[in-house]
C-alpha cells in the first residue's frame, strides 16, 4: 500500500506540476492502470487456489516492473508515451494481483467473532501504509525532483514487499 499511495501522489505531482497537465489529463493518464487493476483484482479468484500465494509474490514483481517502466517513461522529462501507458497498465496489473489476495490470506484464519476487529485493523494498516508511502515517496520526489528516481525507489520497495511475502510460499493454506 505504501508504494501505491506514493505512486499516485508523486506521479500526479509530476504530471500536473512539472509537465503542466490539467487534472483531467493527469487523471486520464492513470486509466490504463486502473483498468488492469480492476481486471486483476476482480478475477484473481479464477486462478487455482493453490497458486494464490505465488500470485502475491509474482504480482509484486510485476508491479516492480511497472514502476521501472514508469521511471523510464518519465525520466526523459516528457510524457514518455506510449511507454507511460504500458507502464501504468503493468503497474495496475501487479497491484491488482496483490491487494485482494493479500486481504484474503491475512483474514483467512480469523474467527468469525473477531472478523470486525480484524477487518478494521487491516483497513487501518492499509491506510497507514498509504500515508507512509505518500510521505516517503512524495518527499523523495519533492526533494529530488526526479520521477525516474522515484519510480526506481518504488520498484525497489515493491521488490522488497515481494521478498517479505516469500514465506507465504512455504506456508500451507490452512495455517
């Protein structure tokens, strides 16, 4: 969630501030990513259940590739089309493939009597991650002024998240 919040904030600042896009034009730039995010997050259950945990790790890697594409597209100082649209789509696919499965894995073994507390805690941690991402990656972007450096940092953070998710591969689904 930290990379997601930081990604939205820093790229919006870059598009509207540095490149002078209108809010509508900047918002439309995110459209390919939002479409692939929706497709991945609405269809991940179609993947066989024994692959769900692997999908989380793989999706972090896909998001990292999308962030690297973003860095390459925006690194030249322009809009970087069509690479930017492709990077947005790849990033959305990766993030969409992580969020819903992570929620399912995190809450799978919660007793029904604790479900309200657990889901509330999950939402709070998710929002905290977004706030930390906006603060961290927003500060990086504002202090360095480089979309390429910020995109690279986002890619490293997504890879780190995927690395942290590796223990999921060893755990059995019921544990």
